[in-house]
C-alpha cells in the first residue's frame, strides 16, 4: 500500500537568479556554512510577528498554496520553539499575516537559502510503541481489508520525502509505504533566514499541510 503526493509549483513572485549570492548560514552547532541565498525586496510577501519568531508567507501560483517560513529569534533554538507548541497554538501560526507598510517597503530585504533535501525513515518501532504491535506480528487480522490464503501482517512502514526549493519555485514528493507480508517581526523589514528555520507548504484553501521540515543546514541533503 502506497500513499504518495507530488508537488511542482512556481512562486507567484519568483526570485531573480542574478540576485542570488553566497552568504553565511549559521547552523545549530554555532558554526556556519556558505550557501546560495535567494534575494529580493520581499515587498510581495506577507509577514507575521510571533513574539519569539518571525514568519513570512511566500505564495505559489494563484495564491492557494504557500510556503511559510518560521524563523526563531536570535538566541532561541528551533527545537525549543517547536517544543512549546501544540496543535491549537501551531494553527495560529498561519493567520494574522500583513503586508509591509509603505514606510517599511523602502530598503526592505528578504533572503532565503535555496535547498534540496531528501528523507527516509522506517516507522515500525515508533508505531509499535504507540500501541499497535499486533499489526506487525502473525497475530494481525486484516481479513476485513484483503483476502489472502494466510493471514497478512505489516512487514514495515516507511516514508520517503524529497523537496527542492530554488528561484523558480518548489518541487517535492513524498510517499508513505506500508509493506504487507503473509503469515521576522512585522516592524522589521529585513527577513534573513540565515539560521535554522521551520518551513511548511500549506494548501490555504482547506488548511492541509502538504510538506513540513526543519532546515538546520542547507548543505546537508538528507
């Protein structure tokens, strides 16, 4: 059984490749790497002040899809910011975005590293610890789902994901495989994602989160 999703979307406001420059990205171990940063004025995006983080919304295409970038304040670890959230508080991160005021648009800037990341993980142990160990054993009963001469059970659950973001837009894929076997604050007009950040691709028409990831080092591809 495979559940898959594929996304290929151009930015509504694309970055000019000639404006891309090499700059420092500060990793979570207080070191830095040089990576390509996409740059623009950022006046076409909307922003939200989360108190201890900045957030920016970058729309795709006709504005129904968007990438949200959540950038912790300097001195705050990304993991600590995420650990403070629950489902209710996290949902508030997608509302209250505002355009820059005319005063802020002067000398405004926006910088985001281009990146390509892949991910693969097996979830057998995690799912068993969450309370479904029988599904991975010969005691499993999937007779209501499928017929087989011998009782099937789950051999493994694995997820693969890949995302690439550049000046034109984003392309991403994700597949979850179940294998069966028998028997920036608004008052600031500078948004520079030069340290670990959270990114989310969201369908704003129905609130679905299509892709979510933590960027700790753009030079690491997995």
